[in-house]
C-alpha cells in the first residue's frame, strides 16, 4: 500500500534540486493534477505535474492551511 503525501495550499517545501537562483525552498500556490510552486527567493512560479512534484520534494518545512 502506497502512502500518498498530502499537500496543502501555503505549504513550504524543500526540493532535492536547487533553483538556478540558489534556493531550494518553494511555496505551494495551486493544487490539482498539476501543482504550481513559487520560489521563495526570486518569486518565479513553476507548474509541475503532481507526480514529478511529489518525486522532487525532499521534505515539508512548514504546513499551510488544511482545508
């Protein structure tokens, strides 16, 4: 049985790879089949498929609102 990670709007996550600006901390700003994240250093926003996003997350640093 797979454990499906739950993400919420406003979560701050750390990714395995760094963004070209040097930061690896991102805020979740949109949820769905695709997830939009915003770099906390430069403000760039990226839209990723959910599976790719889930694989790239190292850990959740701060929880957003749960509903």
